[in-house]
C-alpha cells in the first residue's frame, strides 16, 4: 500500500495540501466541519499526522518550552504552590500550541530542543543556565533576578516586611527566622531583607532549613535553645512543620508561640496559619505572556522588549498569631 501523505489525503478530498496540513497544525484556519472531514479521512487511511521531527526541522522550531528547576522534580511537583504555577503556565501556553518540557537539574540544557525556557528560581551560575545563555534561547526568569531578559517576581520584600511588622505590633521581641541557605535569590533573599526591615532594630535568630526536607530537628533545637515567642518562616510548608513541633512540645499557638508562613499554600487555611498570600495562577499567566512576547520578537516582531512583571502579595491574618506572652517559660514536654 502506498505511503499516506498530506498530498494523497488532499487529492482524495479535493483540497490543497496546505488545507490538510492546517487541519493538524493550525485548526483555527479551517471550519470545524472541514477539519472533521479531513481528520476522519486521515484516520480511515491510518494517517496520524505530520512527523514531529520533520515538522520541527522545516519550521526551525520545536513547539516546546523548557522549564528549568533547581530541585528534583518529585520534590518540586509535590509542592502545591509550584504545581499551581506550572499548571497555569501550561494551560496558558497550550493555547499557542506550545508544550512544556520539564528540565530537572540533572538534564543538560544543551541536549533538549526548545524554543524558549522558563527558569524557575535558578542560580545564574548553574550549568543549565550557562548553557541557555550560550544557546541564546529566549528565557523568562521566575522568582529570580534575570539580567538577560524579563522576569516575573512578587513583592517578597514588602510581604515579609508586613509580616514582621505585624509581629512587632503584637509586642513580640524574641523572634526567630527560618530561611534556606544561599538566600541570594529573589525570593529567599528579598524575604530576609523584608523581615529585617519590618523588625526595625530587633535582630532575629536565624536558622537554616530546606524547603522540601524534614526540618524537625532544626526546629526543635531552635524552640528549645532560643525560646522565641514568634517564628517567621520562608514558606507555609516550613511553617506547618513549626506548628507540628510546637504541638509535640506542648507549646500553645498563638498563646506561647506565633507563627507566620509565606505563599498561602492550600494547607494554610486549614491550619489557621497567618501567611503572606501570592497568586500563583497570575504568576504562571504572566510568565506565559512574557514568553509569547519574546517568541514574537524572535519571529521578527518589532515590538519593544517586554518589561518584567512584579505581582502584589497580601498579609492574611489567621489564628496562628497573637499578642506576645508577658513571660516565656521553659519549653515543656518530653523534648
């Protein structure tokens, strides 16, 4: 049986080869009835569509946008905040016929075909980022400083400052901060700066955690050694661990310990956690729009280079914060 091609389908239906091609790659160019007729004929002949590799070679594009991560995907995607951003990004770009290619830290960026990349809180000196810069791939930074193009960030510093000022207004003076090592990125670094601004002259005790790790030992040591009346946490996931340890140590929240997170993770409301809320859907949509703008310029658009986007945040008050205790007793319980 002769090989089925776009041309042979077109000949059977009495339409042009381009019309058949559009049925697969540009359905918006055809009426729904004509597209259904073409696809039905192709299915009857056993034709599944143009070869993706050949189509990419002809167009000079891959139809894929890489998403660069600094964490193993099983950890990053277990976080509802990260997953929410990724879902919004994928939904927005799918309307442009673009798919996402997830790039964990172990996959060299120079080996993957992509038309552009979303760098998610990625160190500029990482091997993947260096390769992207050498390839001159259009890149949108997210939650990071990106000197070579636009980025999407949130008002980390302002949100953290509001959280710290809230504790100060409640009378807290013995305050601890849980952040991650290497906090020079837009997120962690800006949050630390905001906490310090909000606390004025109060110097917090800083302990280092890993966002996706079990930080129980660090938190137990902090609460026993420092005995803070309040803890500011890099994320809601870290704050949830603080609440769990406080319960083990029989510390009442907020009577003896106030806790503030960051992100407004889906678990935050159920825990009654005071937090700084960000809109991860808006972040995903903004990143997608910036990528569209960059790809349009690559295709010859004379539009001005897109400017970065900075999204607002909001301090959400719940039951995990309250007035500072007049005295702080010894940590109770078996710890």
